[in-house]
C-alpha cells in the first residue's frame, strides 16, 4: 500500500476499533466479566496501534519524540498486546479448560509471562540500536534489518506474533460452541489469525534478505501490512459480529412489536408505559436490549389490563374461520400450526377487547361519566399462552404482533361483529 492509502485504511480501522471499544465499554458497565474486559482492552489497544501505525501518526510521534522511528516500538508492542489478549481470551472461552481451574490458571500464567517478557526484551533491543536518520514508516523492518539489535527486536516480535496467532487459531478450531452465531464468529476469528500470520510470512524473507544487503523483497514486506489490516478487520467482525447480529435482531423485534404495543398499551392506558420515551423505543439505537425487555413487559401489562374486556367469541370465530379455509381447499389455504393458531386467537381477542373498551369509553363520555368504564359482567376469559415461560414471551408476542393483520383474524372479527349485531337486533334490551 502507498502512504496515502495506508493513512486512509489505518485511520478507518482505528476509528472502527474505537467505536466498538466504546460500545463494549457500555456493555462492560452493565455486565463486567473478564472476557468482556479483555475484548474492550483489545479494541482500545488496536485502535491506538492503527492510529500510530498510520504514516501520518507515525511521523507525528516521531516529531514529538525527536526520533523518526520511535513509533515502531509502541506499535509493535501494541500489536503483541492485542494478539496475546486474544490468545488468552480463547483460553478463557475453552469449556474444557474452565472445568480444570488449576490447569487454566497455569496456562494463562505461563503464556502471560511469555507475553510480558517478549516486549521487555524488545524494548532493550530497540533502545540499543542506532536509529538515526529518516525512515519510511512502511519499511522500518527492511530499512534497519542490518542492525543486530533490530534483528533481535524483529526476531522476538515475529516469533511471538506467530506463536500468538497460530495458538489462537488452534484454540478456535478446538472450540465447539452450541450457539450458531458464536460458531460463525469463531470461524471468522480463526481466519483472521491466518491473515495476520500472513504478515509474518511476508516479513521474514524480506527482513532476512535485507539483512544481507539485498532489498529485492522490500515490497513483499510492505505487502505483509495489508494482510495484517485484513486480519484486524476480520478480528473486529469476529469479536463483535455476533453482538451486532443480536443488536440488529433486538432492534427488528422492537419494531415488530410496535403495533401490538400501540394496541394494548397506548390504546388502553398510557400509564402502563415505563416513560414518555416508550412510544418511540423502536427509533432508539441505544439500550436496545433494555428497550426490548421493557416493551415486552409493557405489552404483558397491557394484555392483563384488557383481560376483563376479552370475549370468548373471537377465539371461536378464529377456529371456525380456520376450519372453513381448510375445508374450502383453495390453493393458498394453509392450516396454521398450533403456535400460529394461538397467536391468531390472541390477536383477535385483543383487537376485539380494545374495540369494546373504546366503545365503552365513548358511551361513558356521551353520558358524562368520568373514570374508568365498567367492564362486562361474567368470568374473565383466559388468553392462549398465558402460561408461557418468561424466556419464551418475546417469541410469543412477536407471533401475536404478526397475527394482528392476518386475514383469518380480520375474517373472525367481521364474524363477531355480525353475530353481535344479530344478538342486539334480537334483544334490543
């Protein structure tokens, strides 16, 4: 990559890392765990590395310190810090190691000691070298390959980086999580390690040849930084892809639940809402998990508030409409599953109950009565799925929200209106 291209690519990656780090920080405040702490620190370190590795940042740091090549030291130590943290992270993810805390502690301690010792030796070697004169930010490895201290510096750096990436790749291959999204994230994570190892593969021959005075492979060494950048991007996806997917799913579900919320909360009693922001929760991009849980709770409260107004007629009408559709045998007729049928019955019952409540409010207003209207006498009708475990309520309510506009529900409500009109005509009292 040219310097201008490197500036753009590196600074974009740095920005991405800092954004993800901020997001992970918010998650860490809500749920502090060792693995999330390592991930957050890793993204902060990665952002700093790419900001300093960009030629513009590299030269700026060189001007500040009076040593044009100084930025190489924090950049390379930062790189090792990132990939050592990732290696330790995969060990903490390993369920077999977690079953043996003593073994896990011993391995983490041993690798941590190695990852601390390597940068310490690198600092000594770097400070012992003669790095006077200008340097190309992208060609430090080959420009100073003839310096013995830098040979030690680069040898330790590349050897440690190779160990960290290949060990992490091996750990990712061994892990078999049950969550499909986590499996995908781990595959991406392992692929990223191979790309980063490609940086080592490109750098070693270029440095070895440059140490002998031949710079024919300098361009290959620069190409290695491209592999490193690609690996960093894939690593960011591997560490945040599953979380982003979950966030997008929660945003989608909040929007999908909006019609049901409008029906049983806003249309019934606005005091059921947690706050004035509840009505626009589907537009908010922050606290998505909290907003989704709040929305589910508000809807369940609204359904309980509507319970006295629920009639058995819509449920019977839905079953009758479904049987008629199936008996008709039309090409587009499809028998609903048990869950879909329950959702349709619940949707029809809630729409009918909300209409009855609104009609009672209008009648009370015409008569000049204040306060809550009196619900119909008689035993309350149970809604299907009221015994659903808390973990399943989200999916149940999503099915109900989808069923609100289903043709079978519209047909059932029309039949209920006809039946009630006939009953009122037969019994005007």
